[in-house]
């Protein structure tokens, strides 16, 4: 009786695992990523933009350097910001490559006839750790960026960003009237 129960439970776990994997595959194929429960769990990746795998801190650095003259950045500050950007990008790319590789491994495990749930769990936990490290690195870089700028530069930057957003809103409003 115990063996029958184990077999039935194992079979149900296998069906559920396989069903989830195939459902997720279908979400990816049809582009219904936004409603897919698996895709909705992509926490740290939300901080990454597009295929570039670039975090918000890296994008912020680009904007700061773009306005370097207006906010009167010194050459040493630009160098430090570029260094932060490069290190952040390199770390994110390396870790995201590991995450992508682990996801392939997980998918392969789930497709096996006998799914090793303990191994699947280990991979999921590794993915979570790596995604957490990516997110933390992005936040840490943002803090370091703030420390590179003076209070006056930060204030000027915020004014430029606000003016830029106000200009975009005005442009959209005028475009809508046509």
C-alpha cells in the first residue's frame, strides 16, 4: 500500500512539474510573458532593461555623464563613474549568464522521466541567490554613484532631469492637440 501511494505521489509531482514547465514554454512562445506566473517572478531582472542586461544604475551613470558639463563634473568624477559602470555591467553579465545556464539545467531536469526534486530545488535556490546578487550590485552601484557627486551636482542633476521630464510632458501634450 505504501509503495502504491509513493508511486501515485511521484507520478502527480512529475505531472505537475512537467505541466508547469510546458505551460511556461508556451508563455515564452506566444509572448504571453506578462501573465505567465513563472515570468511574473522575475524580480531582479526588472531592474535590467531589454536585451542589454543593463541595470538602472548603469543607465543613471549614462545620464549623468551625458550632462557632465551642465553639472560641472570633474574628469576624475567621470573616470570614477565609468569605472563603476563597467564593473557593474561586467558583474551583471557574468551572473546573468550563470542564471541563464542554470535555467537551462533546470528545464532539462524537469523534462526527465524521473524528476529529482532535490536537484531542481538546489538549482532554483542558486538562481535566487544570483538574482539577489545582481539586484544588490545594482543598488550598491547606485549608492556609490551618489557618493561620487557633490550635493550641488546632485541638485543640478535633479533639476535637469525634472526639466527634461517637464519638456517631454509638454511635447506630448502639444503633439496630442494636433
